[in-house]
């Protein structure tokens, strides 16, 4: 129990620093001339920061989504992934206008570190529904060039597995019921998430 609490405390420290890294990257893009002190990374082992992980950065403003961009594959270091995806979420999410300096203080940053996605083997739609774990699994759906993912956090808005998969297919540009046909490639992953305390 004591070791678990120490691990949770350590994770909170790491998460808070990663959030500072994300915020600093956004501010640097907004005001290149502004000399904001870089976050102190000395409390995080460099080997952890250099580890390659899939990373998503989600921005919320007054409880509403303001941007979310990430990478599923572990092709960048954790530090690079947080910095780059923070800027992509703030300025390159085509669903939203770019974040401004004035609204930054109202934006809450969430960082999700992904496990390596694993292909989900299933026989039919009913079997698929039993294999996905709500509120735990992030899901990737793919068919040809169509591909999309929902982070595990999306279960909060779509707790019903059928609705979750239906909306995910629509996000991928597929028919709403494509998940029922059995010819999709699905993968699942889990996340370790850190949310900025406002």
C-alpha cells in the first residue's frame, strides 16, 4: 500500500511537470519573444522522458473541448510528443480556431500517455461488445484509409458500448453501423492521464 501511494505521488509530480511542458510550448508559439522559464525537468528521470510513447494532449475551456490532437504510435519521445501535440491541439485542430494568449488562462490541459495499441480479435458484433472494456479501453477503428480513435475518457460522454462504437465509426468517416459488419480492424489501448488542476 505504501509503495502504491509513493508511486501515485511520483506520477502526480511527473504529470504536473508534463503539463507545464505543454503550457510552455503553447506560450512559446503564441509569443516567441516571451521568455517563459522552462519547466524544471530534474525531478523526472531522463530515461522516462526519452521513452517513446503515444501521446494525446486535450484542451478544455470552461468544461468544453477546445482541442485534442495526438499520436497513437510510439514514434517520438515523451518530451517531444507532449511539446508537439500541445501545439497541434492549440493551433492545428481544424474543429476550432487557434487558441489565443488571452484565453490561455481559462484552458485546462490534459495529457494522456498511451500503452502500445493491441489488435482486438473478435468473431462478430456481439463478441466485440463483450471484449471492449468501457471506461478503460481506448479504441482505434480502421478500414482502408479510414481511421479514428476515441480515448478512454470519451466513455464519460458515451457510456453505452454500441453508441461508443457507432460514433467512432462516424468519426472515421464510415457508416454508423460499420462496427457490426465484422470487416473492420480494431485495436485497444489504455492511458495514464494527467489533468491540470485549476
